[in-house]
C-alpha cells in the first residue's frame, strides 16, 4: 500500500560549458514552472511537492523517493534536449524519512 509523502527539493542546475548557460536557464525555468511542484516564494531553487511511496523500510522509501524524483527530472531534461548540456545537484527531504537524499544528474 502506498502513502503520500511531502517533500522539499533544494537544487542547483549548472551548464556543463559556459556557452550552455541559456539551456541551463531553460532547465531552471522548467523546474519552477512545469514540474507540477510548488515554487517557494523568494527561493528560486527550492520546490515543494508530493510523491507516493510504497510501504517498506526507511531505506527502501529513501531509495524509491530518490529514484522517482531523479527520473522525473531526467525525463524533463531529456524532453527539453538539455540533458547533455547541464548538471543537476540537489538535496531532497521527504516527510517521515530521516536524512537528506542527495541527487546528482550528470
């Protein structure tokens, strides 16, 4: 049985090369406006959202949460055709799960 968990994602998106800054801006804007997550006023790189996690141990839920959010971001970057031009580094905090989950997308 799955259960809804709220999360907070703090992140940074950087271009792999300086000339790809416009693509990094596109990815940043997409994260804020089109991922279905709530933008936190005044914090441009912090989002709030909700995910459904299957029951299991804390570690199983942490792995599942990280995989789910990472996949959504990777899929969005691929659809924007910026996946090979930007990097993503983030810290994911999920309700009722201890410790932040580090996310990296090369």
